[in-house]
């Protein structure tokens, strides 16, 4: 298991060092600094073996977190734990920075004592931890409070405490998708997928039993006719084509979701944590609505000039508006000057980033826009050709490019007297660009 | 309130100041002082002088202050064991506190104080806490047992904590169960033969129930533990798989990978025609692909594992090629791994797409990545024959870019393509020759020289090209020198008239002016061959080369099986067995996949599910040094030349393995024998030097069947000049395994007071035939049918005149199971078992009056067939 955990600043000074196992000595701290942080070369692997000791590291801004072990540990678990550790720290004191870590080092040690015992990760849900590790010192708890804490930390529903009350029962669902594309210069889709998340913010009383439904192809096909009318009633939102159902390649769920039930009936039922949680993540590859098409044209005029023309076309309902559109056109390293003309938005050559950045605030569906640029090059005797990195794009659209629609989210709380109808529910769809690239 | 100044230098004055503050009456001041102490401790400064003062702060009802003091104690108790005792009373008291959080804190911290004296006091509180009414205390106590075991294993056993821990597996609280499982698994690892985890269908059922309810981390502990279980039959295996598959949808990647491990392992037991088997295969692909959208570090772990899974079961991801396409912003470690998997998945169906991608990658910035991409194009050509032409033209395009390292890498792979498809693409040689001058890396130079030598007859100015390399002969690396030597000899054999001078020049450079023994030896061999028998020289040097295999750098099957059992762990990231990077007893156990349809007779075969292996014997003292030396590359360049004239039966007579010339006067000859089930290496050591030799030791390199010395080399008296001694060295077969070529090759290092010497020899594979190799008739029939026909190989044994083949064969542990006569032809069915458990089945056809026998061999590991045939030949002809 994990033998120790170190946190360093960018200079390699130790900010936090907690050793769980005897086989990890103080020299391990230095070994990592010398061989990884101060290494001349760029890091070639997140796992490093130095003298039979393995180091796992992740970096957050300029802070290094390193877990150390001498055993054959579960590597995936160690990384998951390091990410979780970052989440917990962020939840407690905000951004992970040198200053914040120094100011909160007692708290961090306290957390490390609680969530990692002898190198075994224990309950790391922030909700539960905050009930007994607080920033204002421990209040003296009553006996009931204490046993409530321990039963929550170890219990089956470790993510929610009993006795939550709201005057207004309300919940918000955000369907956040990022659409990824890799397209060849000729417009052929090399790979495309949507990775989406359903984020739920709930303010519900008691221990509500929830059931979530979406237009999952497998469920719809199973329900047959019965489901179709419901679909018509629920499926007003969304902007893409009129798809009835979507094929989900794979999905993963927050630990509150009963996985065995999903496996057997494909129904998503759970008792949500209070406040915000990421209910599910999913991935689709079929019938994706690609909100934008990028058509590049690069022409080399002699050895010192390049002509670039890029057309973007929006491909969704004209009534919808895409926002925060940004096209990034890479330029060669030996660029000496650039002239840009664009029909819409603003374009600028950024020498430090070796790219022309073209920004458009808003663009409706089924429109197109164009930019053309002349790039002057310095003559070089460098034989190596310019690698032509792909043109990348950022945007935000108010629909789900996968075609996913929320059909229902039902809430039952048998003990308290509020019903599903009393809960105010909000649904929002946001599609963003992930890695959206077109080769040129 | 929490702001504490970081001070990086603790001087004596400061210690004094802190001391005063620690002894202050004011609580707040005390707390701030302890914080300062901890801050100094973190940056590595010695504040142990404050021990008594800090311990004095321990008796407080302020939980925060208490935690800080505990933190200090954990750090310094070991250096001040006597002082640490002062803290014991408070710990014992805290374990009785009404607040469960404090009880747990006390027992947790006590376990971390690794002082023997304290552990004695720990036992009573721990016993109480293991049975505490509060689950939070119990789950903490469960881990504490593992801590205590790490300090004093005997104490844990004597106090009966292991039984209590086992009881906790049935606890009502899932987190307690998970921690108990984690603790037991860890303890079991250091007792490989104990029946500690006692996994049986009942306990498995309990674990599977807890799996649905516990935290993500607990699920990982339980799944990792489940992976060690071997189900009794395929039905149990299927029902466990059914209950584990829902985990594939968990958001935590480690849960997913551990579930994949359990499924990959248990799947081995399911019959392939079962519907469920197909369903399971389909279910595995989506979660694996999803792992690739995780953070880059996890992607890396996932990709390393997918690399193994693709080798074991290519069908799972064969349609998912696209997801492994490299993204421009992927970190380099992700890019390199993706590339590896792309090649493994390349097939005729997707080769066009793959090639287009690879060509794109070859223009990127990162040098390592570009090189690997170019190399990948070559591997595609070798793997998918239909694409070879397109690959070659892509490589030529890349050569035209004139980017130095791209050109060099391309030439290296084109050499392999020539090997694989001889006489097909020689038209490109001209283009290659144009780039001769730009090659500055040894590997590329050697490859180019090989090409020139191999196709000397088609290159008009081959002699000029090679001559140009000869000018700086002594500045070249060994690889290039050896290649140049061989190439010029090839050239001479092809065009003897014009190149006489050149060959003489290179031979004298190699033999007279070089101080590299390999080069000299190779030079001498060529020289003698050419001067005594040019026809033989031609046969040896221009012999037809064996085809190169399609899949390069595949992991060796037994290692792959072991690594599959370690999916998700560091071993799967390193692609090395745990024993390669873990010290001590942990991880020495080799895990194996269960076989299909096996019935597990001994119930609850605890850890690993496979029969425990004896730990490999370790050679005392000086042997260790030798072992380290052996891990270096052995100078094995000469071997291919010798192989051609080594016939198998010659090995039965003592052979000179190490000539005195090469070993500073020590000559070693020897042979192998099998007596009473023990393999003996019979060595004859002769001292041909002037001085006395002492301190002999022997060590083997890893080899195909894990042969290793079972004891030290028994040379007790010093070996005087011109003395000879005969030693018999018993061998075991439990050493480390690595596939050798040829299979029965053994690389040996012998050390004496003068130096370490290396040689290699070949043992007849019949040494490995074990005495209980007689198979039941029914089993034989079933096995014969079960082994696919692809694994069958046929050989002819000529000029054999024997009355009773089977008696003779039985002497070598080749057992005749049945005999059948069909149309005047005797059919003998025989079985052989190798020391590593591989069965070889044979069918020998003998026709009356015909001295030529036909033999068919079937084996799950078809590599051994050739060696086994040689044994047959040797036995039958003697």
C-alpha cells in the first residue's frame, strides 16, 4: 500500500511529508526531488522507479503531489486517491497553492491521518469529513452527534446525513457535454465522441429516493410504444435533430447509484448527496451532432509566404445561438508577419503562442463565416518541415451534441410528506468543445 | 488562527523558546508552539530534543492539540523509545474514552508507534477495540492488526488477532469488512502458504454482498482479494462474474480495473462456447475505452494494462482502433503507449487508417515519438503482408524529408522488411544508398551495412561503399564493426575476384588491431573458414536465414499470464513480475491464471489459487554478485555461428564449453545427466594457468525452463596448475524463467579468484522429462483432440534399426501409452511431461522393414517440439 505522501512546491521544497510505512525513509523525499522535480528532461512517465521505490505523482498548478511505495500497490487506486486528495483539499481551502498549503498544513495532516490509514484509503467524501474535521476547531459533540458521525463515515450511505430539512425542495440538473473531434483536411471524421456528465444540485429534505431517466436507446426499445408518448411530452428541449433515442457506449456513476440495479434493469436509482454531485458520466460515438465544421485551405506561396483560408459552418437549428467561439490557427515558428481579414468577430496573430486566434462572440445555426490570412515567413535553412499542428476550436452551444435528453427525475420521500410534484426541477443542456481539431 | 510562520532554521535559541512556549499555561500558546514544532519537523529539521515537553501536552481534552502531539509521537518515538513509554498511559486511557472518535484515534496512532515495548501495551486495548460497539472503531482496529503484524508477526499470531480479524469478515458494517479484507490480504502475502484468507463459496458470498455497499476504496480491496480466489467450477466462476460486472460502471477507474482483473481471470474457466462468455467479452470493451477519458496519469495506467489485455485477448478491443489515435495535446507517455497498442491492433481491415495516422505522427516534434512512429510503420509491414508495399513507399517518402533521425529509423526498419520479404523490395536500395553519409547512429549504420552485404551482388559499387566505412573502423561501435566484418565476408563470397584485398584488410583489422574478443573471434572463424574450406564458408555465411516473427516484443506467455493476475497494480504498469521490484518476501508468489474446466480438489486453496512453489534457492554470499553481473547482456554474438555445427546428441558426451584461451586458463567442459529424478550438470574444470584457482561459484542466467543450481559449486580444495577436478552440480527447475533461443540454451557464469567468465551451452531437453510423465489413456485421447492441429509438427527419423523403441524411450522418461497396428504400420502413442508441467504428446509411426520413422508431436507450447524431436533422434539412434 501507499508508504508515504509528500507535497512539494515548484522548487522541490517539501511542504507536507507524511510517512505511513517503515520502509520509506527520509531519503525518499530527496530522491524524488532530485530525479523528477529537478530532472533536466521533461517528465516521461507519471510513475517513476528509483532504487526499488516507486513514486506516483500528479501536478496541480505548480504543486507536486507524490505518493511513494515499495510494494506492488494498485496503481490505479493510488492515482484515484491523489486526485481525491486534491478534491478534498480544494473543498476545504480553495485553490491548491503553496500559500494555501502552508497556511493549512495542520489541517492537511489531520485529513491525511483520517483518509489514509497505514496507506489504505478510507472514507474520503468531503461531506462526511466536514462533519468532524472542521476548520474552526472541534466543537464538543453530544453523544448522539458522535455516533451519528461514525455511522455516517462507515455507513452504507456515507455521502448523506440524516435529518436534512429544506423549506423549498428544489433540484437542478445540468447535462454538460464535451464534444471531441478529429477531422482530416478533406473533411473525413477520423474520430468523434462525446463525453458527457450529468451534474445534479439537490436541496431536498430527508432521505429522498430518486430515479433518473433519459432517452437511452436500450430502455426506449424495451418500453416500446408505451414510452413513445412520454418521450413526446418530455422531449421539447434540446436543439439537434429529432432523434428519439441515443446509443450510449458506456457510462459510469457516482457511488450513490445502485450499480447492480442498473446492470439488471438499466434503471438509475439512488439517494443523492446533499448539494452538488456528479451523478453520471457517459460516452457516445454514434450520431453525434457536430456543431461546427472547419474547412481549412493552406497554400504555400514560395518559401517565404503562406496563404491560409479557413471557413467555419455552424450546423444546428437557426434559432439557437453558439457562444464563445474561438478558432486557433497555428502558424510556423519562423513567422515574421501576418495580415488577417475576417468577416465576423476579431482575429489577432499571437506571436507568443504561434497562432492566429479568431474570436466570435455569438453565431446562430446554419451560418458560415470565413477568415483569410497571409503569413510572411523568414527564410531559414532549417531542413525540417513545419509539422502543421491541427486547427483547434472552442465553443459553447445550448444543446447536447449527443442528443441526450432527460426524460424524468422522480423523487420519493416516504417518511416526509412531500411528493414528487412539490419538488421544483430545472434542467439545462450545455455542449462545449473538448478537443475539437481539424488537420490542415 | 491557523497561520503559522514557516521558519527554516531551528537554532538552539529557538528550541529553548519553543520549550518555554510548550510549557506555558495558556492553551492557545501551547497549541501554537506544537504547530511550530510540527512545521519544523516537516521540513526535515530535528526537533526531537523537545520530546518530553511535547508529550506533556498530550493529556488534554482538546482533540486538535491531541492529534498534533500524536503526529509528533509517530515521527520521533522510534528514536526515543524510552521516552515513548511515557505516552502509553494516555493511549490506554484514550482507548476507553466515551467518544468513539477518540478511541479510534488512539488505537490508530498506537499502531503507528513502532516501538517494541509499546506493542505489548497495545494488545489489550486493540482486543477491546476489535469488538467495539462502534463500527468506526472496529474498522480502525482492523487496520491496526496489520500494523502490529508488520512490527511483530509472532505477537499477532500468539494473541489470536488473526482469528478475530477473520470474524470481522462477517461484520454487519461493509467498511469494517473491507478493512478486514485489506489487512488479511496484506498479512497473507507474507505467509504465502498459510490458509489465512480461507476463501470458500460462503466467504466469497459475504464479500460479494459487502461489495455492493462499501466505499469505492473498500470495493477495490474486496475485488483485489477476490482475484486471488480460484472458483471450483465454471458455474461458480460464472456466478461470480455476473455479480462483479456491475462494477464496470463505477466512476472510480481503480474499481473498474480491479473488476476487469477478476473477470479476465475467471473468464479462463468458462467454456468458450457458452453464450455468457461472448456476452462478457462484449461487456469488457466499453469500460476499457472509457478509462481513456480519465486524467492523463490514469490513462497511462489504463493503457499499460490494455496493452496486456490486447495481447491476451485481442478480440475484446479489435474494433476500437480509433480510440487509440493520438491526440495532439496528449502527454508524451500517453502518446507512446497508444502507439504501441495501435500496432498490436493493426490488421488487414484497418491498416489503411493506421498507416495514414502513423504517417501524420512521423512529422511531429517529439523525437522519441517520431522514431517510434517510423518503427511502427515497419512493424505494420511485417505484420500485415498486404500492406507491406504501402508501408515501404511511406517509408521512402519519409526518407525524402531528409530529417536525420527519421531517415536512420526508416533504414533500421527497412532492414527488417528485407528480412521478412526477401527479394521483393530491393528496388529501393538505391534510394537508401544515397543517404549513407547522413547516418551517424550505430544501429542505422549497422543496418545499412547489413543491407549492402546482403545484396552485394546487386549493388555495383558495394565494395566502394563498404570500403568507405572501413576507413574509421576502430572508431565504430562493436555492433557496426561486427556487421562490417560479416558484410565484407559476404561480399567476398559473392564477388571473390575483385574484393580479395578488402577482405584481407578487414580480417587483419578485426583480428590483429582490435582488443575486442568478440570481434577477434569472429574474425578468426571467418579467416579459418575461408582458408580451409571456402565451400563450407559459403554454406555457413550465406545460409538461408530463418524468418523473423510477425509480432515483435510480445510478452512471454507465462509472464503475460502472471501480469494479467496483477491488472491495475504496479506490476502491470512496469510489465514486470512483482518479484522484480519488490524487496523481501512479499510478491515472490507467482500468480497464475486458472485453467479451463479444472476441478479444484483441495478446498479453499488460499492465496494465489495455484500450488505454492518452493522459493528459488539462493546461492550464498559471492553468488549474489555474480547474479547481478549476469543481468547484463551476455556477449552472445558468437552463438548463432556455433549453433549450426552443434548436433543434439553430441551433447551427451563431455563438450568443451569454455576454452582455456577465453577464460584466463580455466577450461570447462561438461555434460548433463538425469539421475533419480534430479538433473545433474557434470562439470570438468581444468586449470591450464600457472597460478592456483580458488573461490569457485556458478550462476545461471534466466532460461527457458528455470534451471538453476540447487546448491553451491562444490569445489572445496584449491585447483592447482594442470589439475583437473570433476564436479557434479544438482540443478533445480524453480529458477527465474526467460525464453531463450534456441530453447535449450543455457547461459552460465563461473567465477573464481581471477575473474568472472561467461559461456553458454545447450542441454538435451530430455533432462527435463519427469518420471511421472505417463498419461492416462482417456486423458491422452481428450488432450490429443483438444490441442489445435496448428500445434502439430511432423518429423522424419532416418536410418533407425531398432527392435523395441518403447523400452529404449522409457529409459528417457518417454512413456508409451498405447500401441496400434494398422496395415502393417505400428502406431505408438507416447506422452512426455516436462519439469514445468508442459505435456508433449507423440505419435510414432513405424513401418516394418522401413528404417525411416515418422513422428508427430502435439503440444500446447509448440516451440518445444523441435527440441523434443532432437531427443527422439538422439535416443533412437544410440
